[in-house]
């Protein structure tokens, strides 16, 4: 064991000396741990400092909203394509074009959200919340447009 690892192991053992804490992998109770590995699963353990708020809530909410928009538009597009191929005809007017554009745009927004996850999570909580709400407007708008088309063309 390296000299800098000794204090880390002592801190871990000191923390778990009188606390009931589960192993993050197997949930084994680590109270009184004598080493730095879980006795049940063998996973190496370490004591860490974490943020109180993991700042993922608003990010995940936005991610789910955009994924819903993409999934809804893509599934509807595939369903209409299959129905058109099997039954002939097609959707009214520019609805097919709308679905193609909506699926592509929602997919691009989803990709952008994922690629900028670190920057988004560093924003203040109010800004992250507003961004997440905006992300949920996309699937709501898609459903509203679908309802309008159904009501119009019945």
C-alpha cells in the first residue's frame, strides 16, 4: 500500500466503524469494515465528498422531455410510413413533411442536450429548470399538432 493510501483507508474505516452504510454495488452492510474492499462482492471502496444536490434533476427532466418528443415523432413517422405502404394513400397535406422535420429537429436537440450535459449542469438551478420546462414543450407541441391534424382531417 502506498503511503498516501494509508490515510484514505483509515478515513474509510473510521467512517464505517459505527455506521450502517450499504455497499454501493451489492448493498452489504459495511459497518466495521476492516479493509478497503467489500467483504461480500470484493469491490474496492473509497470515501468521497459529493455535492448535496447532484445537479442532475433538471438535466434529466430535460433529457426525458426531448427523448419523448423524438420518440413520439419518430414512432408516428414510422407508423404513418408503414400504413402508407400497406394501405396506400398517405397523411394529409404537409403532415408527413412536418413529422420528418419534427423528428430530425427533436433528434438534433436531444443530441445537443446530451453533448452539452456538463455545461447545462453547471448553470444555476433556475436556468436549468427553465431549460427543462422548455424541453417539455416539444412533446406537448407534437401532441397538440397531432390532435389539431386529427380534428381537422378527422
